[in-house]
C-alpha cells in the first residue's frame, strides 16, 4: 500500500517534470517564432520608412526647385522694372538736355538780336540828341526874331495869351454851368412831378371820415329799459365803467354811444352786446363784462397790428411796435383814421422808393411807423412832439438808423440824414392833402376834449376823468381814501376855475365829481 502511494506520487512528480519540460520547449519555440516575425515586421517597417523618406525628400527637393524658380522670376521682373525705369529716366534726361540745348540756342539768338537793337537804339538816340540841339537853336533864333518884330518878350506874349484864354474859358464855363443848372432844375422838377403823379395814381385808397358817435342796434325797445335799469343805475354804471355817454332817446331799436375816443366806444359797444345777449344787466355784471371786453380789445389791437405788418410785407417788427400799429386803428389825425393814413403812407413810400432806386421795404417800414408817436401810453409822453416820441420808441425797440431818422424828421424836428427821410415827409403830405382826408374841425374838437380830461388828471386824487356831452360835461371819479366829501366840492370848483383860465370853449362846462365808497367782504 505504501509502495503504491509512493509510485503514484513519483508518477505524478515525473508527469509534472515532463509537462514542465514540454511547456518550456513549446514556449521557446513560440518565442523564436515571435522573434522571427518581429524581425520580419521591423524589416518591412524600415523598408517602408526608407521608401516614404525618399518620397518626402523628392517632394521637398521639388518644392525647393519651384520656390527657387518663382523667386527667380520675381527677381527678373524687379530687374526688368528697374531697367525700364532707368531707361525712362535716361530718355527724359536726354529730352531735357535736348530742350536745354534748344533754349540755349534761342537765348543766344535773342541776345544777339537784343545787342543789335541796343546798338541801333543808341545810334538813334545820338541822332535825336543832335536834332534836339539843332531844333533848340532854331527855336531860340525864331523867338529872338519874333521879339524883334513884335517888340514883346516871350514871357509877356505868353502872359497875354494865357490871360486871353483864361477869360474866354471862364465865360464859356459860366455859360455851361448856368445852362446845366437850368436844365437840371427843369429835369428835376419834371422827374419829381412824374414820380409823385405815378405814385398817387398807383395807390387807390378810400377817403377817411371818422366821427364820435356809434349806433348800437337792439331787437326791441324793451331792451332800453333793462339797459337803463332801476332809477338809471345800469346806464350810470356803464357810463362810469367805460367813460362813454349813452344816449337813449325815441330812436326805434337803436341806442347812441357818444365819445371822442373810438377805443372807449368800441369797448362800450361790445360790452352792451354781451350784456344784452346774456340778459343779466346789473352794476356788478357790467363792471365784469367791461373788464373782459377791455382785455379782448387789447388782444384785437395786437391782431390788427400783426395783420397790418403782414399785409405790407414788413418783417421782424418788435411786438411793442406791432401793438402801437394796432392801436392806430382807434386813433384819428385831423379826422383821418391813423392806421389807414399810415398804411397809405407806407404804400406811397414803397412805390416812390422803388421809382428812385432805393430800398422799398425800408421805406414801407418807416412810412408805417412815422406816426406811432400819436398813440402815447402815458400822459408824460403827450408833452413830447409825436415825431420825436416815435423816433425815441423806434430807437428803443431796435429799428435801423434810417427808419428812426425818417420818423423824427418827417415834421423837420430833426435834421434829415438819409434819402428815405424826405420820401416819408412827402408821402405824409400827399396822404394828408387828399380831398376829404382830414377835417381840422373834428381834430380841434377831439383835442379840446382831451385837454379837458388832462386838466382833471392834473389834480391829486383823481382816478378817472371822462369828457362827455360833446365836451359840455366833465365827469371826475376820485379815490375815496384820498378825497373826502368836502375836498370833492373843492376839487370841482378848482377844476372849473382851471378850465376857465386855460381853455377856450363855447358855452358852459359842467364838472361833476363822483366819490364812491365800497365795502367788500367775502363769506367763506
């Protein structure tokens, strides 16, 4: 039993040894095979690498050759371009040399010609000098012979000849000057008449007739009673607020508004229209409507001024001057509406300036503004002549010197410095001298009413003053804080004495001083 086990163990160990030997042998054979295959693969890879290297080497050599050829071609182009430029430069140089040679030849020829002419000129100068000496000798000989014959020296003969020619020339010059002056006067008069006649014929305007009465039409006579109010309080309130006399008589469906100031009349007319249309007529409402209407009239004055300057083609006029132009609609001069007169003068000036070759726009501007001094805002301005006042306003609001001088000089208050100044003066005279243009009586009447009001304003405490009843009554509204009842009576007497002393007027003037006290409180 033990022997069998040993045999088995020995067999197993022997088998293991034999298996190990066999495995080693097989492993050696496999390694040899792998080595051979690796050597074969390495040889193949080496061969392929050599082949690829040769191919790359050939490509690089080929690229280098191509690059060399390309660089060589570019170099040859550069060389050819430089050669061409050098050839052109050489050609231009040869042309310049040829041209310079030609110019030198010409200069040489010209110098030779000039030298020849200089020689000829010098020769002629010598001949002329000799002839001049000879002529001088002969002239002296002739003068000596003439002095012997005439028994006068050369200086005496010259003096007599000059004196004779001088007298003859003086007479002829005087005759020519006289003739020229007479012809100029005749021509100037003819041309001036022609220009004035053409200007008048080309301007067609209406004859301006202004008055101091406006008619307010009503639908029925029942409205008259509402306007008069209880015990006449409404009509008194209207007259006190507007300064216009309201005449309610038997004239059917009409009320007369009387006032020399057309602005006041227009305010009163519009206020009455609003009151009658609204139906509420009482003193408080009357004052409210009159205030609103006054503002409306002021706005309308501005619109009238704007339309006027647009119609006449006048630009860049100061807003204050536009407002003054609009106010001229409600002013009159010797019965002639001031705005119509100024528009007419502006058109005349434009035509006349164009005929004389001057600036028609500048002339129109001066013609429109020449009477703005007749619409003063303050009483102090009324003491200044309207031409001077208008010139001062034009200077204040940036008008040109020509326009300012024309305004100030159109009544000869200042010296005329520009050509348009006499044109403004002439056109103003043409507009005022038309038949029916002015009425001296109306102007003096309006001036008398203004003087009445100005006298009242000269006393302390006077708030408002209205001349009514065609100047037969002066209503004075005073400030109740400054004037008491006793002073009101004294003021009435003082005004009446001042009017008697300073004014000339027909009939009598009634002075009514009104002192009103109001107590106003507001319930909140």
